[in-house]
């Protein structure tokens, strides 16, 4: 067995299962995606570390546990259409692509969007479409979505994203008026005009910057 495969299995056991995450679909996905392929070359030895890692443009690949927690909270089914805001390295998009048929992901930094696109193709995630742009506006042409995951923290939940959920759709997003800490929430669209919000705990994400996020 390759060293990375061993490290990956250990990560799933020690970082996910040990913390009480038992969603088998999500565990399988994190056990399948080669995180080392999305990690900057100089940090490849740290690919399975229990922490976020720096990538270009001052951004980060989220900690494996956070990716797993948010993915589990989306309650995905294999034929769901998912939107991710904040492609970053492309790692979380690959995890979503492992579970769902169609994944759309948007990144505001062109260099990151381009690199992620190449890496997703190289690793075989041809069901993930990457777009460069402001994800707080969603992806109207591809909407509605069964699930939306936002990988950056904004001051509030963008209304446009809520409206791009199907009835019964779920969105997981960090929100908070501070750049230093947010709370992770799950929003469920109950009917055309009704949404239910659940608090999933405290987190710290890079800022969501855009029309319905923080200013530049
Ligand atoms: N899911 C990523 C985590 C990346 S960090 C991974 O697995 O690697 C969050 C990303 O959100 C950053 O790359 C940042 O540039 C991006 N981002 C912030 N605001 C955004 C916006 N309005 N639209 C799209 N991407 C945004």
C-alpha cells in the first residue's frame, strides 16, 4: 500500500471517526480522494495533517475534519446537484464529486480556479465544473441546487444563494460579523419563502469576498 494511502486511512480513523463522524458515504469519499494531489508541492508531506494548509493567494485548503463535517451536514444523495463557493485547491470539490453526479464550484481567484481545474481533471473528477467569478451570486444558469456549500465566511447568508436552493435543499455556510470567527450554519429551504436555520458550531474561515460578502 502506498504511503499516502496509509496516511489517508489513518486520517479517516484518527481525525474523523475518532471525532464521532460516522457517515459512511462521507468517510468513503475522504478515503478515496488523494488530498496530496491538491496540496502545494512543498507541503506534500503534510497533506494529511489535522489542520488547514496554506495555498496560493493567501488562501487555505480546509482541515479534513471540517470538509467531512460540512459535507455530512449537506445530507447528499448521489444524484444531487451541488454548488460549492470557494474552490480553493479543489480538494473539497473532489470530495463532493466523489459522492455526487454533478458538482459546480466557483472561485474568485483566477489562478486558483485554473490550478484546481487542472488538478480535478488529472485526478479524474470530470463531473466537477469550475468557474472563475463571485460565488456570492451563485451560478444562476445551473441553478437550482440540492445543496450549496460555502467555504469562506461572510457577514450574512447571501439571499441569492438561498434562492438557488430547491425546496428541501440544504446550504452549509460559515457566517459572522467578525473576520476572526464565525458560526457554521445549515439552512434548509422548507418552502418558497421559508428557511430553517440550525447552528452547527464555531469555526474560523477565510473571508467570503464579493457582492453579498465582505468588500475587497
Ligand atoms: N474548498 C477549498 C477551501 C478554500 S478556502 C479547498 O478545499 O481547498 C476558500 C476559498 O474561497 C478561497 O480560495 C477564496 O479565494 C474563495 N472565495 C472567497 N470569496 C469568494 C467568492 N465570493 N466567490 C468565490 N470564491 C470565493
